[in-house]
């Protein structure tokens, strides 16, 4: 109820541009040595005008829930994100409240714990 922008209208067929055509979330076949599942994330559509953080969170949650349904419970997950096509324009579309709600969900409500976040090809402005 606190986050309808993330958890309402979750049928990917009704608005594929917001979920399926924007981002790739793919669980990798092997576990880490600690027994964690690895999820690879990447922008499919690098156009910042089409980017939606709420859509990204929705796609991430749907991919994670599908993985849990198919594989059962997990010790934890590690998310590896390729940031090759991310620009500063993508970051200007992030809302502070959306980020706050997303981290609240990750820490307190998600049915599996995130054990690590790893970023590849980080843009130079991220250091600032």
C-alpha cells in the first residue's frame, strides 16, 4: 500500500515498455561459493527519456519473485549491474522518495536478502 508505483499493475504484457523493454534482469545459472544466487542487471533501452526508476524497481521485483517461485527459497542474492549505458540524465530522473521506498523494501520487506551489489563499467560522474 505504501508503494503502488512499484507493486500495482504488475502484468508485464499490459505495459512492456515500462518493464520488459527497458531493463534486463537475468539470474545466472551458478551460485556463489557462499550459496547466493547472482542476478545480472543491464539497461536494454539506454534512452533516458524512456527510463523510469519505478519501472526498474517493478521489473527487478517481478524478476526476483519469478526466480523465487521457480527455484524456491535462497540464502541470498547478489546483484551485478552493468552501467555501461547509464548517463547522468538517468540519475536526474531518480526521485528521493522512490529511492527511500526502494531501500526500505530491500531492507525490510523483500523475501530474500541482498548480500551484495556490484557495479560494472561505472560512469565517471559516479565518483563525484
